[in-house]
């Protein structure tokens, strides 16, 4: 090694000789290395003492022996030299190596040679020359030593600062020289790699910094090489793992940069990296979650708190009718809702999310094509690590179908409740009482399914004829039971084929099969049927009859489930009917009951004579909170009601056990946890071989029923009146039409001063009063709508109030705003409202007083409204009566009808208004009405000149008149002929359509058609208009009806009519309407 080292340096100067290994054993004796340094090699020499293992460099300042010459250094080499001496040699200009023994020999040799004068002289000269050089070099060396001391101090301080800085850095730092050997490591790097600096120093980076790909597990190229080759900063891939000294693995993020000197030359590489294992796991988790989100069937969206959409998955986009989620990024979430949905549903939903951090609810959405749907949304408020909210994540699922299914399920549940009640009643009734129970059950069933007629037909024993044994008809529907006895089954072979196979017969639209022979025979017995369901009734596997359900007023559809429930009811009926004939059916029926109770949504229980529960379906456990273990340990029916009612429960059940008939009773039930709820309990005795052994009952949770009951009570009462009122008013208006027309035409043949003219005029005014009465009746008609126009209520209020107070001892004070907003209202109905209120106020002050009538404009939470107030000084209304004043027939007056306030409430409701009542005993009553304002100006003005002159410029027209009332036909035809028109008549819709179609092929086509709205049993005005307009779109048709509040009359233009005539009408009204229609485009 020494020989190779010596070979690298030039020949020694005069007077010095290299010591070769052959002369001295360098490994057994100390060796001195004298080196002449380059001027800038000081720091590098000192660094070598740290880099080259086993080499100790002693600078001149630490060397006590005499110096060989200026800038010469003594390097002491131990016996074992490790490291690379080539790296030392490159730092020196000259290197001289001598052993101490050789120096002694060399001095002795020089003494001997000096004895020779020539040699001595030469040696002396050389000595002097060398001495001078040595003195100069020593001086230079002193200066150099002083300068380098200062440099060393600065370097030490710089080194210390660098070391402190590196150890303060949170990331790991490793520095290498140009060859890739480690020269620096901070504490973080030492901790992650597991290598101490003293262990890693001088080692290649690849030994200390072992990195592999986390996916492939293959080694990754040394980043130092990349930096040196590319001469710029490089980074590692996202999937880099560092394998520490102890084998532990770290996911790291890394960058490496070149170290350059003043000449921009790369002298090494510094590498900065950090442990990102947790971050990597989070990123992988986020990627995984994103993948899951894209595969999710639920729509997922994330919105920041500024209302900008940050993310949505494919399911969200498709849910709202978009193909690409990317097009929705940064959009406003309002895009997914209508304005109303956003204001009324989304904003409250978001407020709850922000308040609670999480919320779930149902919110309306709108698709890209404008269609809407309901979605169940669950949202979470997202927060950063400091707890600050930054976004909202939302999951959405379209539940439109489920809501529809829920509605159908609700209907089914209610149907099942009815079936359960019918079943309970029929199962427990005695044979001698079965007829009234079946009649009441049919009535309940018919009303629930909105049927018009239900029949039970039973076949005779030889299957040749049938009898209508039970029948229920809605009010106003003709009963046929007496006519439908001993009917020959051969006339209904097609029906019987299906029924014999125990299949239901369902005809949602009878008109589609009305021409078939088998139906013509059925129609002979049942007129005007629109829809029909027939379900077989069997007993012991034998067809014994069928249950028929018919609608006459409307078309009806029944689902398969409804038909099956009907069939179940039918079977229940036939079992009840034949139960007294077949005793063995009792056990089968009981077993079926057991199975049914587990399917029914209601609670079924059985108790013994001690009122201990012996059987209960699962609904009981769910409803009361008891477990099956509780049941096994024993449950008492008495403990399931509140303590205040337990004595009553015992008493009622003992009465039942004694055989007394007690109907359903409402109790307050008590759950296991102590909470209570209202329930309806109905029970019947259980008999075993004619001996009463206990009770079987059904329990219905009335919680929801109680809530709905209050809301529907008023509407149910009004509806019962409406059906009667509508029919009476229609017929009465037809009669009034005949009277009006005849009186008016009679007046035309008399002079105004004629005595008879005066009587006819009085009769005419009396009939106007009668017309107002029919309009009051029509207010109750089901589906009736006011015939609205844009009105200013000021004049109507004052005129109606003054008219109602004529001749009374009451003073009227008014305060009507001059700029009162207009409303959309029926003038006649509004007059009736004012009249009813004023009359009530007058009757509350029998000794006289003041009624204050006020009207002003207000803006409420509902919008702009007109507020009308009627205030009296009467006796007031008792608090217990306030909730009943709008109920039909409720009155505190001795001779009152109880309909005035009911009519008022109905009118205001149909005008989408509200009415409030405040009263104080002996101080008076204040009634306040709010009516929504109109968006158009008032039309309550007189006719223009051109409109007023219409009656003087009507040309002769060819008019087709359709009405089923002979009196109306005669009067209306006479009035039209008196006007100069040619009139053709039709008594039914088909005849009218046929005549109109025939007229189109001749020159005598009809200029105008006047049709009645309703033709019993035939095509009415709406259908006639549809068919005529289909034949001839420019046709001009006027609608006439005695149903002044029918929706079609109120919105006649929507059905293609040019105008309307509300019966009764006078000659001038008819003439003006005809004139306007004929002159219209």
C-alpha cells in the first residue's frame, strides 16, 4: 500500500530519500509522513482525519518536533492503515515519508561525507541555503497559522450552526459527497433510517437509504445518481418505501437537490425526505372511498359553505338527469331544486345540518328535464382537524316510488283494519243477528272503497239460479234487491265460467264490453254501471255465490291487492252466512283467524275468565313493549290500561263473559315502560262446546286516528250536506229556468203599465230571491267551485250590509279603505257571507246597538290580503261553543237553522281565505275574514257601448239546443225563436253529436251549440263538446247548467266552451251571451 502511495508523488527534493519497504518494516514502527500542502488544502486535510478510518493528521500547530520546512506537515500513520491513501495524495504537492530510524542513519551518513572538503563545502552551502529557506518558510508558516486559526474558528462556528439547523428541521436530511458517500445526517434522518451518523459516515448512500416500490417491491434507482445526471432537483414516486436498518418500512416523500460550489460545480447531493406513512394510508383510503362512492347507488354530493358544489358521484348526476358529474362541479346546488322546494324545504334542512351537524329528511328535487321527485337526504357537516366546518356531504335516494308505495300501503292498512273489524264482528256474531251485521259491514265496505252499490248473490243448491240476498246502495242510488230474485244462471254463462274457476271478474270500464251479449243481460238488471268487480264466494271448496261491487257515478280502478281483500271479505261473509249450517267450519275459521292475526296490523289478544292473556299476536308485543318471556311468565289484561280505568275494564269484561253485548270501547293503554296511548278495544266471547271460556279482542291504536279525526270532522259534515244540496239546487234551477223564461216572455207581450206586468215583475223578483237560495245550497255541493271574477269588495260589503239591516234598530258604521285591493271572488257568494254575518250580529243585539263593518289592505305571511271585520256589541258566544259554530246545524238560537256560519265557512274556504272568531260574553263578537288579493284589475264595471249594443245587432243563427229537461227545452227554444234564431233540438248527447256531424255535410251547419252540462245516464255537455270540437275545431259551444258552482262551469274555457249560462237566466242574459259568442273570432 505504501509503495503504491509513494508512486503517486514526484521525486523527493535534494537531501531527502524515500524509505522503501525493503529497508524498514513500516508496519512495525511509526512512520512520519511529511507533506507540502497546497495553499487551500488546510480544511480538506483536517476533514480527511474524519473521513479516512485509521489516519490521524497532526497539523504543525500540534507537532512539537522541529519542522522540516515551511508548509510542511507531519502526518502520523498508525500500524494499520485503512481507507484510501489516493485521496490523501491528491491534496499535496509533495509527500515525503521517513521512518525515525532512517532519519538517524541519514544524519550519520552526512557527517561522514562532510569530512570530505569538497563534499563538506557543498554540504555547507546547501545547509545555509536550506537554512535561509527554512527561516523564510517558518515566518510564512506563522502567518499562515494565524490566518488559519481565524478560519478554523469561523468554520467551527459555521459547522455548529449548520448542525443545529439540520437537527431543527422536522424533515429528515442526508448529505453526500460527489461519490454518494454519506457526510451528514440530521437526527430525524438517523431516527428513520436507524443509522447513527458515526456509523453511516463515509458509507455509500445505497447502504443507508434503501428504497423500494410499495407496489412492485423492487429497488428504486439511487436519487443521488439521478441528481448528478440530470443536474437538477428530483423527487420520488408516490409509492416509495424506505427500509430502515432494523427492517422496519416507512412510506416516504422525497426530493434530492445538487450541492454546488461558487463555480456552479456539483460537489455533492442533499436529500430531504419525511415519513408519510399515515398520509399515504389516508390518501389510499380516500381513493378507496372515492371508488366506493362512484360504485354507490345512492347519489353523493359535497358542497362547501359558500354554496359551491365540490364533488358528486355518477349516481347523483344520473339521479338529476345529467350524464357527466364533471359538468356539475362548481355549480350552485339550487340547480337541483325548484324555487319553492329550495325556499320551503332545502333552506330549513341546511339550517338543521349547520345547527346539529347531521340531519335526515325528505326533500323535493328537480331533474334536468324539469320533472320532479322526492329524495331522502342525509347530510353531515364536515370539519377540519381544528373543528372548523368547511363543507356538507349529502347522500340522496329517490323515494318517489316508495312514497307512492307508502300511500298504497296506508290504503291497504286501512282496508285491512276494516277487514279486521268486519272479520271480528262476523266471527263473533250469533246466527240470529247475522243479517244486520252483514248489512252494516257492507255499508262500511262500500263507503271505504267509494262504491255505489254492493251485492251478495247466493246460488241455489242445484246451481241453476241465484238470489240477491244482501244489498247496500249509496244515498241516491236505486235499490234492486227485490227485482233480483230467482235469476236464471243460464243467462250469465260467460260470468259463471270464470266464477266457477274461482277467478275474479273485473271491468274498470263497462263501456268497453257493453256490446257483448252476456253483459247486455247483466245490464238489464243493473243500469248505468261504469265499473264492476265480481269476486267468487266459496264454501268447502264449492262456489256458493259472489260479491259484486259497482260504481255508477265514477269510473273506479281496483288493484289486485284490493280485489284479493274484497275476495277475503266475500269469503268472510259467506262463512258467516253458512256458519250456522256447518259447525265444523268453526275450527278452520279459528285457525285462519290465528294466521290472519299475525298478518294484520292490529293487535289481537285472547284472555281467560281471569283476564290473563292466553294468546297475543306479534303486534301486541310490538305495541305494548312486552317480550315473549314476559308472556310466558304471565301477563294480565288489566295491567295494560291506566290504573284509573282498570276497574272499568274488569267490569266491562265480566259483563261480556256473562254474555252481554258490549261494543268497542276506548281506553287509555299503558305500555311496559309506563307511556300511554289511546286505543279502541272490541272483544267477543270465546265458546267451547257452548261454554264461555274467555274473550277474543282486537286492539286498535288510535293515536293517528285521533289526529286525523279532528281535521276531517268538519269536511265530513259538510260533505254529507253537499250531496243532497247539489241535487236539489240543480233540479230547482231547472224549474226556475222555466219560470223565468215564461214570465219574461209573458212580459214582452204586455205594456209596462199593465196591471199584469206589475204582478209578473214582482214574481220575477221573487224568483231572483229563490235563485239566491239555490246558490246557497250549491255552496255545499261536492266539488263545487265559486264562479269567480275580479271584484272590489267595498260596494258589495256596504250594499249587502245595508240590505240586511233594512227596518232594524241597528246602526251600521263602516270604515272601508278607498284603495281596497281587488279579489277573485263570486259576487253572489260574497254578498251571502256579509248577509249571514250581519244577520247574526243583529240577532245578538235584540235591544239594538252598533255593528262596525271595516275593510282594509294587509300583508300577512300568506301574502297580500283584504281584511274584512264585522264587530257587534251583542251577548257574545260561550267559550265551549266557539269550536262548534261552523258545524252544520249547530245553533244557540231558538229558531236558527244552524247553517249560516257553515255556509260562510264553506264559501271562504273555497275562496282560499280564512275566517277567525273572537268573542267575549256580554261584550260582543268580532269576526275577521282574510281574502287573497287578485293579480288583475277589477272587472266589476259596466259594459262598453259595443257590448251593450250587441242585443240590437244579432243576426239570425242556426242553433242546436241540447237539454234533457222538457221544460227547459220548451222555454229556451221559445226564447231563441223569439230572438229570430232557427233552433234544432237534441235530447241526448249522441243525438246532438250526430246532428252536428250531419250539418257539416250540408249548407245548414250550426252556428252555435247550447248544451246542458249533465244528461243523466247519457253523454253530458263535457263529452259532447269534446266530440264536436274533434269534428269541427272552430265550433262555438255555450255550456248551460243548474250546477252554478260546478268546476267545469267555473273553468268553462279549459274545456273548449266559448261562454256559459248559469240556470236560471233571463232573456237579456241569454241574448247578450249569444251575441258575444256569435261575434267572437
